[in-house]
């Protein structure tokens, strides 16, 4: 075996070791972010577990000497977005087939904003470009502050504000509403 092959294997092992070694240190921060994302301890624990599993499964793709914390936070956010999309698809399927999920869950409020959206509004939000739709959902539907949304998306507060403004305008255009012009 050549020296470069041995060196390649040892750097791969150290890369893998870095993820396994530092993951427990970063888990508390990941848990806090998961709690902020879903506002439910059980769901946050599920997100955290799936994030850890994905990180360990894909640790070979982690690039040494890059920000491990950012890599893990991105995995967490991706897991969260995937779950939200899956939940939305399941909810739409149930609504299209005449099943009311509120009847199954007595402890849930039937008029939560995300569940009381009309199908045209849901479609219009889903059709927004991701960068604008994400901000509209976080601020307008999940009632996050600009700061919380900025932290979650990893962008400055000003970016959240401008994307929210643009997202609302696009949404209004898709729904054929006329918004008053700013003075």
C-alpha cells in the first residue's frame, strides 16, 4: 500500500473521529435550536436524534477544518424542513380525501393558523420562492420575531425584513389582493 493511500485513510479516520468526538459537545446547542424550531420537547428530541443519526451516517462527507457546528446546524434545519414538508403533504392528503385530522386530536386547537389556511392560500405560500416563503411561514404563521427568524435562517434581521416584505407582496399578487402602497 502506498504512503498516500495510508495518509488518505488516516485523514478519513481523523475526520470521522472529529465528528464523533465533538458531536456530544454540540448536542446541547442543537437541542436549543430544535426547541426553537418546533416549540415541543418531544419533537425537538426527535429532531435531535435524527440529526445525530444523519451526521454519523454522513460523517464521511464532512470536510475537515470547516465549521462542524454550522454543518450540524444545517443538518438539523434540513431535517426540520423535511418534516414540515412531509406534515404539510400528509395534511393536504387528509383534507383532499375528506378526513379532518382535528377530530383525531382532541388536545389540539382546531383554529391554529397553519391549519386554518384555505387551500388557495396554502398553495400560494407553497408556490413562493423558498427564501421568501420560509420567512413568511416563520414570521406570519409561526409568530417568530424577526430576530428569531434571522437566527433560524442564519441571515441578518434586515434580510428577514426585506424578504418578508417581498414575500407578502408576492403572496398578495398570487392571491390577487391589492396592498396599499407605502407612503
